[in-house]
C-alpha cells in the first residue's frame, strides 16, 4: 500500500462517492468520463446541501440523471458529451465551484503553474491550488505544471475530492 493515492482511494470509496470499475478493482490510472464526473459532482453536492447520498437512477442511460441534476443545479456551464474523457481543466472548473467559496479558504497563495495561461478555467485551477487541493507536478527546473488539457486519472480525482471533503488532508 505504498502508492501515493492509496488512502485517498480508500476514503473516497468508503464514503461512497466513487466506485471501482468491477472485480474489486479501482483502476487508479484509468481516466474518467464526463458522465462519471457528473455523478461524482452530484453525489458531493447532494451530501453537502441535503445530506442525501445519491439521486435515484430511473433514466437510461445511467448517466442521464446526473447530467440533468448538474444542469438544474448549475454545476456545469455548458453541455458536455457524457462519454468523453474529462480533462483536468474541466474537472477543476466543476469542483472549484461545487461548494460555497468559504469551503475553499486560501492556505497556499504562492502556488503558481507554468501552463494554465491556455486553460479555459485558470481561476478555478488557482482556487483549488490556493486552497491546498491540487498541486500539479514539478519538473527538474522547479517549474510547476498542471497539464489542463490532459485527461484526469481516477487516482488524481480521489486525491482532489478527499481533500475537498476533509480539509485536514489539504496540502
């Protein structure tokens, strides 16, 4: 259990916010679709605002109820293809605005990224970074990168969401 993400995966699955991919596997290096992202955002939003754990899935395909919830509760700013992979920029935009701003207090104001100038939502990325929720990667020269256009992995999501839920885990 030496993986950097082990405790985050354990926490997010115990909280019931994310499930495995079958056969008792979490598949931490796999990417996530927008449908799965919206399911996760819906569950976290519901718990924070109502205490409920999930919506009742009565629609087909399975993700449609989450798309509708996200639209009705302004969790997304446009229509997304639920089957497309979620990139790191879009994930930051959805989760930086999921809860009220006072849930994201600034604790790490000095963090900057060399590559978010081209991102669609640089303020969302900075908001999560300044709150100690994301940190990106540091190269050999000490520059920090977020890689906003890259798909986000299930392990990264587990770390981000558990840091949102439990401020003691923030960086």
